[in-house]
C-alpha cells in the first residue's frame, strides 16, 4: 500500500470517528480492580485507594499490567520487560541487562527521543533527562521484576502534574510493600544462540533475586537484593566502506572480511564484532514506612545499583599466517585500508549509582490532603576506561583515557495538595522543582586498565533547573459527564555550562525562560458499557544539558553550538471510544491521536550555512496522526483463555524544516507506521499457565531524510515480527517453575544495533 493511500485512509477513518464521536457510546471510565481473580487479566485504572503517583481523576488513556499477569505472560529479567506488550510502547533493549541504550519509544516518539517520556518508580524519577538519545536511558536497574506490584502508563501530556517530557508517556512502577511477613527468592538462567556476520556463539547469564519484608504495627519494611550476570551478544561491527579503499598492493593482505551493504545501500566490509559486553549488575533496595496515624504516612527508599562491565572484540581478519590483525594498513581485494587503533577496541565500565526517596503524605480523603516528596539520584561512581592503543597491546594495558562522571545526577522536590470542596470537584495543585547536573572529565592515562588519570584531555559541565506551579480541577458535572481542566507554569534556567580541552575552558551563556501549558480532558459515560473521552494538552520539552551545551573549542571560540536553541513545543489531542465487553470481562478501545510538534530537537545538517554544520538543531514542524486499538478479554471461548491485543498506526511526517529541506515530507525517524502486539494466555487450572506473545513493528528510518533504505544491516532500523512463549507451573504451594523462549522464530532485526536472537529463559521461584 502506498504511503499516500495509507495516509488518505487513516485521515478518512479519523474523520469518521471524530464525526461519530458524539453519537457513540463508550467504555466505562472506571473499571474495577480484578486482582482477586487469578483467571482474569487486569485492566489497570487509577482510583483513590491505589498508591500510584499518576493523577487519580484524569479521564484519559491509562494502561498497565499487574504482577500476576506479568508472571503468567512475560519472561521478565529486566524492569523494562514489563512494558513489552502494552499498546504503542517499545523499549530498545538490545540484550539482557542493557543499561545504557534501552530507550522507551511511544506513539509519536522514536527510540532516539528518550527525553520525551517520564519513568518513575514509587514516584522517584528514573528518567535520565541530562540528554536526549540512546545513551540517556531511564535507570531501569533501580527496579527489579521481582519487586514490581504493577506498572501504570499515562499516554500523552494531558496531566498538569508533569513536565513537558511527558509528551510521549508517563510510566510509573509501583513496587511491593508488605502487609505482613513475606519472603521471596528467584533464580533465572538464560541462553542466546547468536549468529550474525562472522559470529556464531552462545551467550548466557543468570540472575538471582531475593526479597524480604514485614509489617509490624505502624512500621513496615521491604528489602530486595538482585544480581544479574550477563554475557550479551556483540552490538557493534567494525567496518570500512569499499569506496574508502585505495587501489594499491600496499598493506598487509588479510582474509575474513565480510561483504555487506550499509543502510544507504553502499558496499562496505564488516571486519569484526565489537561491544560484546560481560556485565555484572548488583541491585539493593530498602523501603521503610511508618504510619503516624491512619491518615499520615512517612516513607523512605534507598536504592543502590552497581555495574561492572568489560567489553570484548571478535576480529574476523587474519593475515597469511592466520594471526588476527587489529591495526595498521591492510589490503582487501587489491584495495588498501587503514585500521585505526580504536576501530576494534575494548573498554571497561565501573558504575555505582545511589538513589534516595522521601515522602510524607496525608490520606484523609476528606476536604484537604497534602504530600511532600523529594528524591536524589547520584552518580557516586561513573568510570569508563578505554584504550587508545590497539589490541593486542591493549590487552595488557597501554595508553588510554578515563571518562569520569562523578558529580552527575539530579534531584527533585514536590509539594502537592488535593482539595475537595464538595463531591463534584477535586482540585490538585502543587509546586515542583527538578534540577539536573552533568559533569564529565576525560583524562589521559598511561594504563587504561588500572592507571590513574594523568592530565585532562577534555571536560564538560552544565546545569538545568525547572520550577513549576500547576493546578487542575476534576469536575463531575453529573453521572454522565466528567471534565478536568488545568495548567502548568514552568520557569526554566540553564547555567554553569562550560567546555574544556587540554589547556583551556570556555563558558556557555546562561538561559532563563518561562512557559505555560494548558490541559483539558472530557469524558461522557453514555451507558454502563460505553464511554467517550477527549483530551487536549500542550507540552514544552526543554533542551537538556547535553543538547544545549554542545560544540567544540576552536582556538578561543566555541563552535558548532546554538546558544538560542529552542525547546520543543507540542500540542497533542486524542479522541477515545471505549466499550466494556462480556459483563466486565473484556474491553475494546479506539483512540485517534494527533500531535503537532514545533522546534523538535534533532541532530541534523544545517544546509543554510557554509560550510554545513551538523549539531542539535530545531526541526520546524512535525505532524503525527494515528489510530490506536486495544482489546482485552478473559475467558474467551473457554474458561482460563485470555486475550490481549493492540494495533497502532501512526503517520508521522516532517512538514517543515528550513535548515534541512531534504527531510520535508519524510517520516519522523524511528517512528514506524504500524505496531501491533498480541498475547494469548491459557490457564486451565491454578497450577499451570501458558502464553504466546507476538510483537510487530513496521518499517522505520534512522535518518531525517529517510536515506537509510537498507534496514536489515548494522546501523539500520528494521521491521520485525517476534514470537515469545512462556509456560509456568506451580510445583507446590511455595514453589513455581517456568520456562520460556523470547524470539522463538529467531528473527534477526535491528535498531542500529542487533536485537537479541532466540533466547531460552528458565526460572525457579520461592514464595513464603
């Protein structure tokens, strides 16, 4: 189907739905919690009794999954696995334990836009808003699957309680808090058979998790310990374009190079696999809570995450004697190429991150309630070591560089109030402050493995701060109509930006700006089975530290920096029709959404200046129009057979971009036209459960001008259909075992790096 025809049909369907909107009945806005029925999947909604940070009264799209459904249907090793089958969501998880590139994509935001979503755990911010892109992922490691009680997702920027980074979605992990004594332990093992280019190996790992908790009178506590030991497959491949070779007989003749085509269709040689990470991650969390009274609770969370990582190299090149060749001039097919020392190199990471969360909350459910919440995320240790000399010298040390991120982190403060003047109105309001600090020091060392820093090579620093006032009023007009109207005033500042080379430091200019974002939503309950919803919201996504303070030093001047870089400004609307099916055992939802984003932040070429400059720039305008369908049903055809399905179409195109005209009319990078998920689970009795999951994503592009048409290659962004299975059996009252396979059909697919191939997961769990 052509792009224009697909677009026409979507717009026709959207127009029909919008026109029919006032005439249609829709889903019940408030569904019941089905936790007591193990046979029934839970449709997550928020009500006043549930300890979620998400707003309790907003009539817009909220989806989620609880622990019981996760246990039955998902081979969950990392926290982000919980989002695997939720509508329109995709986490770019490349291997088990992927801690630095697992970006969350949403309806109108791709896996390169990490700053367009917010991820929380018990109200503590896990999103890394120091930058926007693959290396600024949420800190998933501060949550383990074993401690998750449920996950809730608010789609779109429709709540005034969240900053403009909520343009895509707000994800809230709610972790366990015991009501009595309980203990849990889980052992997981996994193995992947990976075959790509010249690599044909198995990569395996294990995970051990233990939890203990109790509630004694007014005091409750929870302790969770987790260790993940994972060998991931290679994620990068050294390469040389065929056109970069020089016709010559010079250079060492090598064999083993693999002919391939890059994403633009140009011929290149694949020379070796790099970025094969062996990572050991340790997680510890303690949660304490004390009830001063039945209506006043104080809680504290301390989280610790440590990651030690070594990356390895598999060289495909061999000389005439069969020895691997890592650097210097080489000759392939009569062409000379030069291998730099860092083309195939290893590295080491040593990370220790700590988070604190403090909360004091009243819950009288009377006229007025309040909450004080504060959190801190600290890079107490963040060291990356890499050589500047080639293998094999680098294997035993040699010169290199140390990148130290100590001093980096963020902190938040929130003062919230809920006022209920009468039964019809609930007003939420508050003050919020988020502060981000990025510090990076790169130093030379004479031994990259164990040496100390000798002298500065480069440095970078910068701060941003966002202070906000918000208010929103939920008005139950009558039994059928409910509306919420709100707004958010934000004051943003950026300061202390500086960049250094070996000998000098230059400062960036400070910034200080203010914005207002209105929000509104409306729900109409036409009957017990039908509800209609409409939502409208503006989001202003401020530039992050790394986007704002960009550039390099040329003599005594900062170049390639845009001191007037604007924030992204989005208007998002959605229209939803929902229907409860089969006496509450199922539901069907149809949502039409539209997002208009001005001044989107992307790295691109500025063709208006000579010479052209490539850096973070504002793309003038991007429009996304789409349709999302979600269906869920329990006891389909027979008792115990449940079905969960979603389908999303998004027409996301660049409509104006003066600095890079070649991108106008092209698809927004990393936003596919089609996405779909399907989960079929069957639980014939209380002991056995089985599930089959299918995940689909259509064609997408990685570049603004869509020039990367060859998707199934290194650095490409491909479509995929992936099947997952899981079988779980309750061995005894306290023991359960499961086995599953992710990517059962062994699909080889890409998001710049290769995704995981067929992986077998086994699990043994104890609950007391």
